[in-house]
C-alpha cells in the first residue's frame, strides 16, 4: 500500500511540475503592449533615459475591452519624472484600440 501511495504522489508531482512549467512558458498578454508602451515613451522623450518601468495593472472597460497601465520613470538632465501609458485593447481579437501618454500632476 505504501508503494502505491508513493507512486501516486510521484505521478501527481510530475503532472504538477508540467503544468507549472507550461504556465511559466506562456507570456502574459500585456507584455506585447508593454513593448509598445516602451517604444512610445522612447519616441516621445528622445535623448532622455527611461530608468524604471512598472506594469500597474488592468481595468475592464467593456465586455472585451481592457486598459493596461504602465508607469515609466524618465530622467532628463538629472531630474526624474513619471510617465503613464494607458493602452486600451480588445481581448477578443488582440487589437490595440487606443494609447494615451500622460505625465501625472505633481511629478
């Protein structure tokens, strides 16, 4: 009986390891839009250094439409300021709907 339990546990752990590595191999869908956001910030602030990047999260706008927010820390002449990029896209067809770049007040 002990041997059967040990075999069962081994098989269970193998299946769990397989599902974990499969999940880890999948890239989050916001990664595509993060790359777009980085390119836009670099184009909008040429010659400035992007010193930090953070994915802030997702908001549902409508049934299949979501907004992903990205926060960048940009340095210009030794002064750092935040830039927020909001990307609205359609989950169904994975198409970009809109992109907004803003510097929050109080930077």
